[in-house]
C-alpha cells in the first residue's frame, strides 16, 4: 500500500470518527483459533490515551466520510465543506492487522458516512469484518456500526463476524431528531437494534441445543447519545437510556458531551464549552443504575429533572433521602452498603470480608479505601454512634463541600448559573 | 532476631519460609542476598535453594490456601518491595495458625499490605499488556523493550502467548536484563547480549524492517488525529500514561 496516501486518509477518517466515544473492547469471548492472530477473551485494554485523556483501545475510523445525510450535529454532514476520503476494504484490513501485530490496538471500530444508500454502506462494513475473520484468521475485537435502515439480511450477517454492533441514536428525543436530522427517521434506528436483539436471543437458544452454533455479536450492542446539543433534561436522557437497557438489553449506553462544530443556529454556538461535568454525572448515574441497584426514578424525576453538578448523584440522593440513614456497616446488607455515599463496590466487598473478623472502626474503613469525607455522615461503625452524627442534610452538604476541593470546582460555578438564570 | 538471606527467587523465598517454620520460637526477617541494609545486631543465615523443600511448602499452601492464596503471595513477591518477605512470612504463619480464611482479614495491617501490593503489581501487569509496542526486526521477530516497575514478565507471558500465536516475538525487560521469547511453539525465558551501542529507544534501519518506520508513522498520525483538542486534559492524560513509560511508546517518539 502507498503509505503517504493511506496516511492522508487516516488523518481525515480518524478525525471524523473521533466523536464516537465507545472504545470498549471487553465482554467478548472469541478465542485464538488454529494458531491465528489475536484473542478477545479477557478484559478490555486501553493501549494508550489521547491528550484529552480518552482511552485508545480500537482503531476507530470511518470507511468513508462521504455522506448523503445532512444532520446538523454531525461533522461529516453533506453541507459541511471538508475534505472527503474513502478507504478501500483492503486498506482497512491491512491497517488493522499491522496495528494489531504491534500491540497498538485491541481491534477495529468501523463506522461510516452513508454513501448511495444504507445497504450499500452496510455491505462494505460487513465485507471488511468478514475478510478479517476468514482470510486473516483474526480473532481480535471488531465493533461495527449498524447503518440505520440497513436490511435484516445484512444485520443477520454482520453479527456473525463482529463482536459488537451499535447504532447511535445521538438525539435523546424524537422532537430533537426532527429538528436536527430531518431526513432521518426514528424507526430506522430502532429497526436494526431490534434485529440484533432478536438474533442474539435466537443464537443463544440454538447454542443450548447445538454446541457448534456460531456466536452472534458476543459483546452485545450499544448506543450513544449526544448531550447538550438539544434541550433535553438529564431526566429525559436517563429515561431514554433506561429504555434502551431494558428493551434492547444494551450492554452500554454512552453519553457524549456535544463539541460545537457548526454555526447552525439550531445548535450551541462555536466555542461553547463541552459539558464535560454533566457528561461525568450522567455516567455516574448510569453506573448507579447498572451496578448499585438504583432505579432511574430514585435518582432523577419530575421534581429533580437535572443532576446536581456540585455533588455526585449518590450523595445527592442520600441528602434527599435521610430516612435511609445512618447505615451500620457492621450489620447492613450488601445492597444497603452500596448506597452509602463514598463507598464503592470494591469497598463493599472488602467490608463484607473484613467484618467477619472484627467490628469495623473508622480507621479500618479508611485503610480499606472508603472515601470518609462523604461516608462519615451516613454510617455507624464500632466507634461511631448515633450521637456522633450530624443529621441535618443541608449542614452535611455544606460541610462536605467546604472540606473537599473538586477538580470541577471552576466549572460548577459556571454551569450552575445556566440553570438558575 | 535472625535475618535469612535468599537468592531472590520465589523458590528461595519458600525455602526461607521452610527454615523459619522449623524454628518457630525465634523471630525471623527474610531478605534478598543483594540487599545490604542488614541490621548491626543479630545474626545472618544464608539459605540455599532446594527445589524439593520449596515444592513441599508450595503443595502445603496449595492444600490450605488454594491458588488464590498462592497468587497473593507470589504476586507480592514479584513486587520486589522492601520487607515484603516479612509480610509474606506473616501471612504463611497465619494460614497455618488460624486457617486459610485469615488471609482475607483486611484489618490485619500486614495482610492489607499484601493486598495493596498485589493491586499495584496487577496494575503494572495490565499496563504492560497495554504498553508493549512491538517493532518488526529484519529477522522477522516482533521486538519490544520495557522497563516495568515490578517483575511482571512471568505474569504477562500467558496473555501474549494466547494472543500472538502466529508471529515470533520477544519482550525484553531492560531493567532486569531478561526477556521472554516465543518461537512459534513455546515461550522461553532468555538473556540477550545487545552490544555497547544498542539504544532500545531508537528504531534503527540496520535492525528493524523497512516498513516498520512507516507503520509507526501511521500510528502516530492516528494518535494525533483521534484526539479532540477542545477537550484537552493533560493531567488526566499523564495519569493514565505516566511519563516514565513514554520512552518505549511509539506514539510518544519525536518525529
């Protein structure tokens, strides 16, 4: 291959793909076969991090940035005056294999602008994956984008070669989508998700009967929403996420703070700060929903449609619900422990193990790794009784804020003013 | 107080444990041979490494504490941290005195130190699985030089073995001067004689394949193009990729 030409394409097509935040390479179970190349059975690996601090796990590129659509939020929209390029199938295969052999990446994340039509594009993506699996005996991770509107036949084949499939919903509400991407139809997004979900269920069922049934998208499917491009509340965003987790058994929903790239009057103006703190709080909420046993309505509801930017969502929930506290760490159940602010799941595990030996004190909890600056107001230990606790939520909040310095402190003051005005 | 000196191998450490167990009334410290900070008072005893004794200790531990227990001890040993041997001896004693459950007691400061150390070792292992950068040599071997904080080559062997089954590769620990080499069949431990003028941070044309530089160049291009400038966050970047690792990272090499 011509290195100079490939380099130029790589510059354009990596740049265009970078707003897709998923970089996950875990959750698959593809073993190295017949002394081939690669293995994706273990946990995901971030091989390096970009200067913005994001993980680089996969070679994340577009097959092409030519596109027939004109979605306002998208950098490759038809009306945008940018350089266009397209990889050949073979170029993507060569790049993936050579990067993988050098241990730069865990695999490939291939997306694309839509040229001609959905099926034409999807067919190319599938061809890259198929070639990697069948001709190169490649067992690394492959994440393919499902093109909205692609036919069921192509989606059925895509999952045979890929580890993960995803469609980015991008805009959390139908109304927002109509405003920013008038040529796109909400149902076109849902259709491939449904197909993938059903295929996964079907293949799993058949696998129980016939062991040699191939796996279909073993790492499941995911989606992404842009945050801060349209006026949705955190409540709406997380409700939508919850819907996707429940309806389509999504492995992940990603939240991408909108990076202003356009002068379109429907969108935040160029130079608007990326809402990174809000994005961070949404991810924390997502984790509380998936791993800590919280229901979305406990964290966000009609009365609290936005997350508190000053404190994390668990602490914010605890301050609103003092009736659950204090919790005795020497007696409480696993789920109760997980609800104490400043106690993560790893600490929960260690507490459960350690309290079989001794009644735990504050010192024990500190060495276990509990964030006492938050946790101390919500728990009882062997040395800390009811009388030692400050129980008034607003006092607790004020104390925690004055005793800690958040790395986001500057941003909170700026962003809070947006909501109060 | 008696200090036992062993040869720095895990087997040697197990033999020291064996010795200490035979004389339980005394208090022992265990140290590597090359460690010089022995106390002014007290006695020093050199422990010779005998596979048979080591195996006896290991089998005993396997029966009581299982593979998880052994992994806790072995991985702490690989940290090469000062005085970690004393914590390991303490853990083995509590396994025998109080049962295998006692090594789950996070309130025991010596046991806690083992867990904290293993956490660091595991992080370093994971880092090396991420930060190894192979460079293709003219002899068709994918070569990588590393300088991990802890001796993690024994831990990453399996990962690379099951992943790169169809290419010959060598991962070399420049700090501890040994490497692991895969010859398309097995992974062996080996030592290299690089010669005086060899600089592992450079990709010289005499040693490396023609297209090697071109692929490094493509990788660097990808690394910079996938970055979002308006989200720049250097402290976070450096926390994830600490500067001491940059030396051997292809994407961090000057153009």
